[in-house]
C-alpha cells in the first residue's frame, strides 16, 4: 500500500483557516486520497476524499497537487470542535477498503 | 451516522479466557471491518468481511477469528486472550466511498 507522510502535530487559533499537508509521493493512478479525523475518545469519522480535482464539502476542502504527490486538507474557520487527529489515507473506492492509518496529525485549536 | 453499535463497550478479562466482541449495523452495508488501536497509534486492520460468511485477514490477524452469519452482525473472537490484545477495538462498515466507525470497545486483559 502506498504510504502517506504527515506532520505529527499542528496548532492553530479558533476561527482561523487551517491547512493540513500530506505527502504521498508513491501514489498510484487508482488511489483515492481520503481524510478521516478522530476526536478524543471516539472512532474515526470520514471528512473528505478526492482523486485529481479539488473537492469541497460542508466540513472541509481538499486541494490536490497537479502531480497528485501531495494534498492539503483545508478547514476554513477552525472551531474548538475541530481539535482531533487527522489521517490522510490512500485507498480504493471499489471493493474492500483496507485502510492503513499512519500516525496522523494532531491538531490543537487555541481559543 | 451509519447506525453502528458495538458491545460490550468496556470489558476486563483474564489471560487465557475467550472473548467475543459484537458489531451491529443497520445500514445493510456489504463490507465490515475490525480494527484495533493502541495508545499513540493509528488503527490497524484485524479482519474484514465482504459478505455473509465471507471474511479475510488483515494486517494483525494472529490470535483473532471472525464470523458473519448475518449482514448486520460481525463478531470478533479472541480464542484465548493475551495481555498484548489489550486495546481499543473499532468496528466499521463501508458506504459508497467511505467507512463509518462504531464507538469502540475498550478491552483490558489482565
């Protein structure tokens, strides 16, 4: 499985934008880029996914580099509730998704 | 919210005893998964199911077995629990593009 690399931790202030980077230089043509987050004492929750084009949903935006070797999860106005560990994962959308979780990025939001 | 429940939510058991964790879903999803999470680490896949009676191993399957006799239920069994299996266990189902995770079961093996 292709690996991803994320910073161990990041810190931001409430109501400011947050850009969470992810490197995936060995991504294959069929890999989708998925982001999940895990709030304290909860199971992970899906945030967003994309293949080549930038994507937006109600939670976040995903910016994908043209060569697909990196991506950035964007939280437009962080709230205290966005404090979590964010995981960038490469996976398929066809068949079984055997997700491989790395260490993720622990995001701290300051009031 | 995919309507995933896990039982029990907490369990303390002794080394050598069998333990079964249950995952129940209400969304009729085909794929179901069991992961474990240890302190300071991401989740690791134990086993998964791609249909009733159809299961396969994940990354860390040694010491675990699974069964799926109904679409809605996926059971994880530790035949003889060891202290290294102390962990938080998450069940997940797969929707169209994404996985939905249950609340987790915290298992302590003493």
